[in-house]
């Protein structure tokens, strides 16, 4: 070991053990947090040289693994937390189903809080009542996430990436490719050119990615982007319905409407029918999520299938790894376009 390395090691060793983190060990050994976790838990491959470097760093820094320290201090709460914005959205029930199935396997309790969008609002769940948090979309601010990260409190994000410089694992879905396929289908199979978009909230990543892909796909087909055909749907049936009513009352009649979520698509369909028009004969409508009602509407909804239950299951798996091992990997789950009747394709309708 060089003199400089020795000096760094002695300086960090002087810190109390409970302040040395797995990040310190990873940085000192020149490896990732996941590699340190594999060595600590003897899971997965690590070369003998890597194992030696990690073990040396652990010894030099006098590192005590977080899970061990918590167990010795008897600080386990036996509960995991889930923070969401709004419990009424259509995506929450299947997400909860996936989370609940894994929570039961782990013999943990689940605490749920609807945090809303207020950045100044305190987080009701944390180390005082849970062993780790599942955070949905933007229910926690970047600054709050940074505080959790600095405290090494286990957090897994869903439908959101961590802020820059913060290594928090996440479970996300693929938005861009499926949006591109859906919009391309409307253009290439049906010849639609005036395709309106009901975007979701500005502060949600899924919404931004879908809008960006919508714009890119139109341009790739040499269709100019008409700002009057882009309106806030807010991932809300009510807001989307009002937006479409406003379009139609102003004489704006698109060939098709791409709603950023299935709730928005339902609102669009109601507004179109209220105006005496038909879906898809007069205006086609497509959505995103493939919620439990999508197949049974009249017309059945062309949409993008999102594996929401799997998102919940994968998030819990990663959170338990964080609690027990101190590190976990992020993942992006695939989505797929589901063609039904509302886009104009022939599809067998449900009887009655």
C-alpha cells in the first residue's frame, strides 16, 4: 500500500464505526457498492483480487455492515413503507397487489402514506417506523431522497430515477419504445396525421418520456408537431375529459388522441361521445398502462401494457436486499403495445 493510501485509511479508520458506510468501503477499494455487497454476503462472482481489496478496505476502515449494526442495536421495525402521491389513481391497485404478495412472503408489515405533491411536506415514513421505503414517482423531493441516501436508509424508487449523484436503486418501465410503436401504428396502419396528445404531470418522468417519444415519432414520420394538439391530461380522467371537450368546442378535431394513461383515455372517450362523435370511427383513442378495465370498454382500448404488479414485486425484492445486504441493482421492465378496437383495428368486442 502506498503512503497516500495508508494515510487515507488511517484517517477514515479514525471515524467511528457507525459512520463508515458501504460507499466508503467501495471508494477505498476502488469497486462498486454492489461488488462490496457481493463480497460481504458471499453472493455472485468476485475475483480473488477484488475480494482481497474489499476485505482489506473493510479492515482498514473498521466497517460494520449496516444490517449487522441495526440487528445489534435491535432497531428493526418489522415494517416497510410505501409513499405514493394519490391512492385513487388506476395504477395503484395492481402495484399494491405486487407489493403485498412479496411483503407477505417476507413476513413484513406494510405502512402506506399518500404524500401528495407538496415539496415542503415532511415525509411521514422513515427510520422511526420502517426498515426501508418504497417511493412511487415524485412523492418525495430530490432533497428528501438525498437525506435518506446520506443516512444510508434503504430506499427503492418506482417509476423514477434518482437525482444526480445519488445511488438509489430504482424499478422503472420502458416508455419510449412502446410509445414509438403505438404512434407509428396510428400513422402507418391507419393513416392518421393529426394525432393529439394528453400529457401527464410535468413532474413525472413517465409523462416526460412519453411526450418526448410522441414528438420524436411524429417528426420521424415528417409530421410537424402542432402545439394546439398537446394538452394537459394530468393522468386524470376528469382533466383529460375537460381538455378534449375544450378541443371539440373550439373546433379542434384530431384524427386520433394518445392519452398518457388509460384514465385519460377514458375521459377522452366520454368527451367524444358527449359531442355526438364515435370512437374510433370519428376519432381514435389510445392509452397507456393496460389497466384492468381497458379490455372491457366499448370500444376496447388499444394501449400499452405495463407490468405494474411486477414493478411492485421487483421493488420489494430490491428493498429487502438493501435492508439485508446494503446494496441492490436497478432495473427497467419491458412494456408492450396491445392492439384492440379503439384505434380502428378489428377486434372482437365483449358481448353485451
